[in-house]
């Protein structure tokens, strides 16, 4: 079985978070395993803190916060550069 790229979307259920979730799902490929995580869950918030999430929405790819999410906002180009939407070979 082919390896999957693990994509975590940290969300608070806000419109911006929903837009990011749609964007990630739109550009995700069959090698991407997308999970949307609710920041209102203390376990999720703890994981987000470990990853360095400072604001939502945020996206982590294979356990690393995407460059676009280290500050504020999500950028499609940086998500693609981090591997989102590219098959795992």
C-alpha cells in the first residue's frame, strides 16, 4: 500500500476555517489523508500548541506546520510547495 501524506487542518468552525478546509480538500490528491481538527477539543489544542499553531485556520503536513501558517493566514502556493496535492512516490 502506498504511503499517505498526513494533512491536518486546525479549525474553530469559523468561515475562514471552512474556506481553508474547502481549499485543502480541493487541492488534495489521492495520496493526501485530510483530517479536520476542532480546536475546541483540548487534545487538539494541545497538539496545535506543540506544532506552533498561533492562529486558525492552520494546516500541518506530515506533522510540520506549513510555512504559510507559521504567521497568519493560509496561502495555496505554500501549501502546494509543502507537498499538498502531489502524489507520494
